[in-house]
């Protein structure tokens, strides 16, 4: 239905003007001759035979009437047209009819008939919704072309052109390439958008994907490329399906635009009213698709006003949301930009005999492709930004969690973070049958540093020692500040002499820290208690054993390492904080 087709979809005015310039700039179009203005008509009963053509009386003045239930005969004399009457092809836009027969009359009196009917276009169909009738090659020139329609729905929808046969082949090839590319992009865009909708659960993407798929189906049926797979759909059935799909597409596009805008950005009445207008278009498409009588054009005009009202409401929604800072509104405004100007251009400029005969419907198909690509790219870009923001938020959350497990003064893990890492390492040691050792490190005579140099100096000393201890941290070793001047270090995979040397290197490394800028030449040492287990025990047992070893190192003169080996069996894991509380009294005495 032409009136509906002209009102479907949105494309910028500059794109429409570019297409007009393109079609007028193609030299081949100068060869095509529109027949509408030169046609004379006659109306007969459907039972009249084709060979009565010579006896018919044609009228060339008024418009044909009462032809919908009978036969409409249309004829044009070629001597009145500026075209060479040899090797020509007649291109007819398919519409709603039961049968179309074309007669080529020659100067020697011969008449050659060709015909198509509903479900049987044979080899006559061409891409772009056209039917081609190539005149048989004879020595005599063609004098007239006659078209006989059975039950034609509306004469106003008829468009027919004559052109050289070579030009017809060229135009059909170009149209097939353009339409094929557009349909491919529509299908890919629709599938991609529906996949996004399923992945991120956004309703407007589902509506938009459904719209793109609807436009793909509409374009495939209108262009007649569907006849490659379903030849029986040729004719009225295809025209009726296209009419309904065009109305459905308006409703889907409306739902896509409105649902992309947050509920808090639009007044409820405006949102509901716009969606209702979109739904009304889909509902109106049902009777419009079924009408075969004289009321088709009038109903189409009414539907045209309904579509204009729908587009105006969508434009109002987008403008309203844009003023309230909606990103989605800006994206959709780009796709729906200047829809009224586009519609006005299509209404004011008759394109149905241009663009290789595909006319305004080709503009609509290209506009739908452009709109799909625009919205798909915009949505992908917005999702990319949201993903970046999500990743940043997750990274910030991870940093915050890590900071909550770090000691602010020394930079090593605090008790909570240390205990969490200890549990993970002990589980790994048990799974791999590896030995484990816990080192408790206590700074010697730290209270005297605070008393003599102040707490700021003591904090600086702890910070320096924390940095030194942190240097031993790795995949199989974790360190942390237990509390006050006491640090913990759990190492997996070390035992025997290697463990003894490692513990000694820790003690020496702490004593080697340079504190001259803080407390002068005073050397700060540490006592270390080591609990070693060949088969990893739980943390409570290791902590108790290491604490006893540390107590012994303190009473043996400090600045030394004492090792205790665990000889029992690993018991069930316990909360490391319980062990810390059990040894609190012992540590307070050091």
C-alpha cells in the first residue's frame, strides 16, 4: 500500500535528497517512460476473452470506475511516446490483482500475449517489487501495449514504465545488489540487537530487534526476493502481507523508542498515549491488508494521518527526554531525525517511477537499514561505556576490599587479611602434601623506642620493618601485622635446613634495616619463633607452637630464632583469631 509505505520509517532529509539526486543523475533513467499519463482504459466482465482486444472501445478522458470485480483494460500507443518501439520491456509495479495479461501489438497486425497471476509470476518477477514483460523480438515495430487486470484493487496504485530491454536488465541487477545488501545489514542488525537484548535484558533492544527483523521480512517480500524460496507467494498475498508488516513496523519502532526512555523521564500520559498510537497502527494494518474494494485508498489516507500523529508523539517523547538529559533520547533522535521533513519530501516528490522503479519503498528500506545501524552502533557504544564503568567500579571495589585487609601503617596485610591468606595457603599445602612453617616476629625492646624517641619515630621504624618483611611475600608465602610490634609470616614448601636459613635471613634482614634518620645509630632487632610442620597442621596449632618458640627466643636473650617442630596430627581447622586470643596474655609479657 503506497500511502503507508511512504509513511514508514525515518531518514534524514539530506539522505532523501541524496537519493533523489542519485536517481535523477543516472543516465539510464532518461530512457524509462512512465505510462500512467498516456493510458486509455476500458472495463469489461471477467468472462470476456483476451482476443476481443481489437473490438474494445477505450476512453482516454476520465478515470476508470467499477473495475474491482471485473477486468480493467489499459492501453498506450507507442507512436505517442518518445521511445524506440523495438526491443522494449514493460516494468509494472506489482499490486493486488488476480491476473495480469500484457499484449504487445505490432504494425503487421500480430498480437503477442504474456501473463502472470496470483502465485504464478514465473520468470517475470524482478527485484524491487516489479514484474517485467519483454516484448518478443519481431521484424515489425510495436504499435501499442495493453494491460488487462483481473480484480485490480486500486488503479491509483498502478505504476508502469517502458524502457529498452538492456536498460531493464541493468536496472534489475543494480536493484538486486542494493536490496540484497540492505536486507543483509537489516538481518545482521536484528539478530545482533536481539542477542544484546537477551544478554543484558533490556526491553527496548528486544523491540528494536523485532522491528529490524520485521523490516527485513517486509523488504524481502516487497522486493520479491522471497519468491526464490516461495514462488507461490507472488501477487496479492505478498502485497497484503507487506501492508500489515509496514503497520506492524511502525508499532514496533514506537515501542522501541518509548521503552528506551526511563519511566521517570516521561509523563505517564505521554508515554501511554504514544504506545497506544503505535498499537493502533498495528491493529489498523489488519483490515487495511484485507481490503480489496474501493475503500482502500481512503482507509490508507486515514492511516497516514494516524502514522503522522504517532511520529509526532514519538518526536515529542524524544524531545522531552532529551531536555531531561536522557542519553537514549539523543541516540534515538539521531535515528528519527527530521521525520516530518522526510515524510513531506516523499509526499511532495513522486518517486515511484524513480530509483530504477523501486521508488519510495527503496528509500524506506535504505532508511530502515541506516536507522538499524545507527541504533545498533549507538547501543553498542553505550553498552561499552557501561562495561567500562562496571569494570572500573569492580576494580574500585576490589581495591577497597584489599585496602580493608591492609595495615595502614606498614602496608602489609592486617590480621584479617593475614588470617584469610593463611587459610588459603594451608589448604593448598594439605592438598599437595607440602610442609608449612609459621614465623612469629616480634620487635625487640620496641617500647623503649617509643619512650625515647616518641611514637612517631616508633611508627616510622615499624613502617620500615614492614616494608622489609613484605619483600618476602609471594605465591607460597604471606605476611601480615598481627598487632602492635608483632608480625606473622607463613611459608609453604620449606622445612629442615632450608627453613632454618630462611628464618635466619629474615632476622638478619630486619636487623640490617637503616633507621639512622629516625633513631640514630640504634640497631633494631627482632626475635622469631618458628613452628614447622611436615604435614600442614591447622593454624591454631602452628600459632601456639610458634608463640612458645618466640617466648623462648625472648627469654634466651632476644635477636635470635627458635624453631619448634610440630609432631602431632593435623586437627580440624579452627578460626585463626581464636589462637590469637589464646596467646594474648603471653605476648603482653614480652
